[in-house]
C-alpha cells in the first residue's frame, strides 16, 4: 500500500478503505467526487457520489433520492450500505420507501452496482429471489474480463447445514445498461448446491466450548476471479466455500477450504467471540494469492485491588500467597477484624500479536497455507516529528487519568486496537481501528496503518464523526479502486470541450439506432410467434 498517508490524499497503491455506510450531507455535495445517477425500483431518481481517500483514511460515499429515508432518522439500518466489492465495482444495498414512523422498517431494498471506472455508472439490479432470506454478508460480486466489462452478483443462502445451500446468481448483460437509469436486463437464477467434501470438521474440529457450533456462517466474501469467476464465501472462524460462478457444470459444486488453525491466544475465543474483531481475509490485487491475518488481543484494562487494614497489619485482599503451605498456614490464623478498606486501581496496557498467512491461487490444498509475517505491539513505536505523531499521541493521552503519568511513558498499549483490514497491494500493510481505552473519551476512532514486515507505522487518520458513527466496530471494507478517478466536474468540462458531431455523423447514428430497433422488434415478434404456436393460438396458413 504505497503512499499511505496521515491524512487525505491520493495514494499510489490500489487499495482503498471504503466506509460501508453511506451518509447524507443534507445537500448535494459533489466537489472532488465521482457522481453517478440511476432510478430506484419505484422509478424515482437516485444519485450517488464517491470520494477517494488515501488509506488509512476512509473513502466514503453519499446517496440522495426522494425514496431514501431522511438523514434525520440516524438509523444505521436505513443507511445505504456497501455489501461487497471487486475491482472498481461496489455492490450496494439501499433501503427505499420506508414505512412512515417505522424507523428500521422498510418495504424493500434495492440493489445497485456502482462502477467506479470513468465515467461512473450506477446499475439498478433486478430484485433477487427470496430477498428477505438473504443477509448482507451472503452477497458477492466478481468482475469478468472481456471486450466489454461484465460482472456476476451471487448470494449463498443456507438451506440445510452442513452441506446444502441455495445459490442465487445474476450475470450482467454484455451491452451494459443501467447508465441511463433503467434497470439492466436479465434475471436472477436460483439452484441448490452442495459442498463437495466437508473438510473443515476433519482438519479443525469444533471444541466443546464453542458457543456457535455451526458448520458455516458467512461473514465476508472474496472474489478470486479468473476464467471461471471464482468466489469465496468466508466464515472467518472456520473456512472458505469456493464456487466457480461461470462453470458450465449445473449445479456448480462448493469446495471447502479450511482456514489455518487458530492461534493459541484465540483458543478460548474460537467460535465464541466476534470473528472480524480478530481476523480478516482478502485477495491480492493481481489475483495470485489469498492473504489472511489473525490477531491475538489482550485489551487495555483497569485492575482494581482491595487493601484491608487492621492494626499494624495490611494485606491485599485478592493477592494469595505463592506457596500452598503458606496459604494453609494463613487460613488457620485468627483473622483480624478489618478496620478500613482501601481500593487502588492500576491501568494495565494491552498487548497483541499479529500473524499473516498466504495461499496461492488457484486454491488446491489446505496444506498450501504458509505463515508470512509476525509482529507484536511492542515492535511499533510512535516516533516524534512524524505526520501521525500528534493524532496518535492525543488519543493515547485520552486514556490516562494521571496527569503526571502523561508523557513518554505512554505507548500504543494504551489503545484498544482491533478489526484488522489487509491491504490488497503487494505489501504487508494491515490497517487497525484504534479507540481510547477510556470509555469517557469522546475523541472517536482512529485508523492506523502498520507495515508488519518492516515494523513501521505507515500512517494514521481520524474517522469523521459525520460520516462514520460506528467507532467500536468494523465500518470499512478494503478493495481495489482506480487510484486517480476523474471528478465528475472535470468530466463535464471535458465533454463540453469536445467537438460536436457533424450532420452526417448524427444521421449515421440515427440510422444505426433505427436499424437496431427494427432488429429488436423483429426478434420479439418471432419469439411471440413461437410461443403462440406452442400454445395452439397461432398457426401458419395450410396448417
């Protein structure tokens, strides 16, 4: 992730961190952004603007439309959301036409594909089958290379665990469409699919302590691409279900690829805590390997001790002796009546260990997982005279209650750091969400980028409270988007300077349009005749 900066700006790498929740600024702010328009399923206009930022700052988008819930609701379930991404394509779920006064209730969702490639385009997708049975995490999108850019959107619905699922697929037409605000052509298909061989239970069995003893729950999707349009539905605790969306075999098979064994520090958390708090997975920009990261985290905490004083004897109430015999001896002594109780609190810094893994593509065997880099929190230091020093130092100071302790004794261990996000570039950068360990701190979250191999802090950026209201959970998605998009205003200027077509060129275009319309009409009539003949409604003369 070359060019990671402390603030906003255009990075040199392909990775961007997209804030998954859209926001409404209250006015149509477009400056510096890339805007696309379309229509909702109700025929109302909708407009989306996307702004690029250099990681670790979050890129963000806004949405405007009369069918969209008003910004005053402040309900996250009513905000447009990026639910999947691949190679300049963003798949968005947009709640439209909410029930009045229902807050999180709405009549239905629309699904759009935002093309970041210039000129920006916004496609309205047909309504998927069984929409209300599909979660955001179930959706994936993969771009298809060819003469004209295409894509496949898919969703994997659980039917009967452990091995039976329903695969919903939609393939865009080669002619594109959607750019003029119309719904693009085509329909969703749905078919039952099965896991070819359940490998994960044999490789990494579920412990009895697991609170979620299920075979698979998708928490993220990855696009491996290639000629077969391979996609992976990832359970970040257990493994990947791979499927070739363009495979001619019907129905396609799901291939099970377990993740590496959990790190020792996560044994007791395995299948119990939030998996995205500790883990992330992505595909490299050139689609040649999978990148995976796991963190073992001990959060900063306040330890309180009670001191019992009686006469001339003072002993900590919760500090047992090291020796069993000494403990027995003390227990037999007459216990003095306590005269006073004192409590002392000590803030202990957190610790974490981060390990990255790689898997070559095409994926063939679980044994191909290879550990790549390992780093600990104490490997990284906030150096003076760096662009991110002031921001991180301010966040660290917010965790200390002791004014005299503030200063050189502070370290990154003061911060709550979690929710890793891997760079898709050919580097070893991992971004983390940092928060103050002091619950009374209202500073908000900070994103930090770490080079795990070089043990360097590459940058930091404060989250914007107007655009990101979730500072205590993952609110971002790493993907690849054009490094230097052309803002919509610049595109408009370029178009205005273009030479208008001549009369002859206009006539040729009109003729081509008429010829295409006639062909479409003829094809439609022929298809109707075939249907009528099959139904016995229409017959040719002499029949």
